[in-house]
């Protein structure tokens, strides 16, 4: 029999001690930063059921958003070879690609505001319109300035209006399988990259830029309409989607998460957009071979995204993400840097596809671990804002280094790309170190193998 203490005696006499908390108190007032979902509500995350429909919808969304972005390197190679826009340089096209991705993440706080004000549907379908129109009008324009507007701004805004809100639904449906669900859904970027890298190259050669962009814009609309219509959240979860909470910038754990994201995103887009130009412009491969390497990288994403997600669930979200970033850096320095042939670039493209874009396939579960499921949406908006400079200017920085090597150091061939490749690998390693500090902050010690 337990001893009677003053505290227990007081609890016995206090009628409030016997009152069960209301469900609203559990979902609104309880902080889940250090609690699992089951401790908040036993039925909060079914880890399946309609959740798999949500996963399938997000997979389809990623096919036509991230997938088309992944294939932009094929467009760059074509624009450069045919001098498509007068006065445009490699730097110009790299900036447009970076602007498209950067604008997408810049919209994250605004998207949260729209979701909070109008609900889920209106921002999603507004994004659909921007994605389709952005591509179609990019094909119709004959002026570089308007190409920057339609491809860089309009398509970029639509990209995240349709892909960001659904990502925030996954923690409402999954807990123990969250990383696996996220990995499967982000496989869409690899599937889309594999499809569009090949179809875009073929249609560019046979139908030209105008028809290729219009066709891709129409395909985007056809895929997105049913995917967006089937999305829904769980009404039992009172998740917060505040547009702009700057407190997350200095949050003890999340500070390391967004700084990790900054460097990992910069490294990823340098690797993604530089592969095809390195193959064709750097070491003299054909456009077909450059597109094939882009396809292999996308194939690596298809294999790697679900495997990385499964690994996160088994080995720890922080642990396996750190390992993936270390390996990504090794592929840049150990394989890409000395590669001077198609055969040498094939293993690099495959491995980079598996581990290089880990930041975007694991950011949801990592953020959820850092701040809790109720605040994930608000913190995720800040994450998006923080990676804007990285996604916008990462490739432009790499191109500046390429031009410096060519014009100042008078290098030629593959040697022109060596500094930017080294920078890419270094950024991957810096990101791994920063996330390790986040792991230490979360678990309160420096045990390497502990699952944070």
C-alpha cells in the first residue's frame, strides 16, 4: 500500500484531482515537444487507413512539382546549346531556376496565412493555376524578362502553394511510420524527375520549347486536380499554422534544424542543376547522355526516398539524416570531382539521387521531432523562409565559381567545375555537423547512436 503523503492527502480532498481533462485541453493546451503522439491522444495518428491516400496524393503532387523542377537542368542545357534567349547566359538560367525554388519557399509563411484564413482548398487550387499558367506562358513568351516572371516567379509560387500544405498533413496521420510515409510521398520527385527528364528532352528535340512547356503545364493540371481534391486533414488535431513565428529562429533545437536545411539545400541544388551542364559543357558528353544522367539521378531518388524514410524510422531521424549528408558529400568529392566520362558519372548520379535530396524528404519528420506535431506547420513556414537564399542563389554561386575558374584561373574542361564541386561537398558536410548539434540539443547528450 502506498504511503499517505501531504501531497496525496491534498489530492484526495481536491475534487479537481479526479476530473478527467477535456479532449480540447489535450489538443490545444498540451505541448508535445517532448511527448509522443500516443501520450496526447491514443487515436491521434492511425499510422495508416486514409493516411495512405494522403501519401498517394502527395506523391502525385510531387511528381509534377519537384519532378519538373528536377528536370530544369535539361532545359538549361538546351537553352545554352541553342542560345534560346538573346543575351542570356548560364548564370541567367541558373538564377531563374534558383528563383523558382526560392520563391516557392519564400511563400511558406503566406501559404500558412491563406490556409488559416481560407482553409486548405483555396491555396491548393490557386497553386494549381499558377503551376499550369507559369509553364504555359513561359513557353509562349519570347522575352527573357517575361520568362523570368512566368518560370521564376509564377511557377515558383504555385509550386509551394500545392506542395507545402499537404506536407503538413502527414504528421496528423502518421507517428511511428511518419518517416516512411514521408519517404514514399517524396519519391514523387524522383519519379517525376525520371519521367520529365526523358520526355522533356525528347519533346524539346521534336516539338521545341514552346510546345514542351505547354504540354508539361497541361499534364500538371490533369495530375493535380484529383490529388488536391482528395486531400484532407484530421479534425481531431488542432495543429497550429501561424504564418510567421520568429521564435523558431532561436529555438534551442530548431535553430540547428533550419541551419542544417540552409546548407543541405544549397548543396543539393548545386548538385542537381550542375550535373547535366558538367556532362555536356564540362567533359563534352552529348545532350542525350546529360539527360540520361539526370534520369539516373531521378532513379536514385525513387530508390532512396522510401529507403531513407524506413531508415529514419529504424535508426533515428537525426542519426540517419546526418549519415546521409555525410555520404552525399563523399560522392561529390570522391566520385564527381575526378569523373571525366559517362561511366564514371553513373555511380555518382545514382548515389547522389539516393542521399543528396534527403533534406526535402525528411524535413517534416525532423521538424516534428524538434518542435512537436502541433507546432510543425508554424516551424515549417520558418524553415521555408530560411532556405530561400540557399535555393535562390546556391546555383548562381556555383556558376560564379565556374566563371572564375574559366576566366581568371584559365582552367578548361572538367577542371572548370572543380571549385564548385568541392563547395557542394563541403556544404553537405557542414549541414551534417549542424544537424549533429541539433541532435545533441534534443537528446541532452553527445551519444552518437542514441535515437533522438
